[in-house]
């Protein structure tokens, strides 16, 4: 079974994504911020992570840098209200994300994006 971790500081959105992914048959765990995510990742070892960009605490860059030291290397899909320039997106992809979705988004779009990346080869 594919395991997905949902990282978002908005409880309602986090729970909605969680419910939708359960309906799709994924095994999920949620985290409310970057610190919570980094604490849970070794025990859960997700195949994919949906990561909110604008959360209190660690920045996205800090989270991705600390993730490099972990034993698991999940695929990361960023969820953000911020619309990045092509140059900024390129830098994020260099940090290891596999995709980027702008909030607000349609749940079918998120599900389709997740399915696309689950079918691809594992993250390196």
C-alpha cells in the first residue's frame, strides 16, 4: 500500500485531504508543521508527502534540508497559496520536490497529481 503523509497547519484542510486520500485507498498520517513531520517520518516512512509551504516554524527550505539526513526519501508535492516564478520553482525542484500545486486546488487535481507520481519511479 502506498503511504502518504499530509503536512499542513490548517486542520480542516489537513483532515479533508486525509479523508480524500483514505477514500482512494492510501495509508495516511498527518502532521501539523515541519517539526511534527520530521518527528514522524522515520516511523511512518511515507512514499509521498504533501507539504504546505506557509506554516509556522521551519521554512520549506529548512524542512527539505533536514529531510536529506533522514533514512527515507519520499516524493514531495508542495501545496502553496504563493505563486512562484519559474526561477523559484526551479530552485524548489533542485531541493527535491517532484511537483507543486497552487492553493486553492480541486481535490481531483491533487489526486491525479499524486497518482502520477506514485506510478513513476521512486524518488532518489
